[in-house]
């Protein structure tokens, strides 16, 4: 016996006026290109680390990673994983603003 499945179909073509929303409210997937975000993530993190820290060694100590890993982030070779992103967002009140500004600058 198969279990019933729920299918949710969302259309952003029809505005859904609700208190506290504006007419430009659209799903995140319509505002961000996931592929572009993935392909620029290493550059975004590199810019963040270069602004916040003085060297890859400081990044390694703060994030509790190897020097080589921090060097890869510093040089935009790779981007940190989710637990490092959470660490940064929870410990640096300016981090969300930094990434927001960088994304806005890239979109312009």
C-alpha cells in the first residue's frame, strides 16, 4: 500500500497581498541564482576573511582548522562548510551585513 503524497505547487506570478509584505516579495529561488552563489562562494568568503582577519593563521586559529584550510579560504580556492558559516554568523554581528552588501554589489 503506497502512502499518500502531498505536492505543493507555488506560483510567484500571482501576488499574494498580506500585511507586512510588499509587491516585490518573491521566493528566494527567484531572487538568487543558486549556481551563481555556489560559484562565487569562495570569493565571498575570501573577501570576508581578508576584511575581518589579518592573516590566514588568525583564520585557522579562530575557526579551529588547519593552516592549509585557512590558506585555501584566504586565497578563494575553497569555501568553508556550513558549521564554519554558522560560527561566523553567530560570533560576528557584522557578518550578515557584509555578505548582504557584497551580494548587492555583485548584482549591480
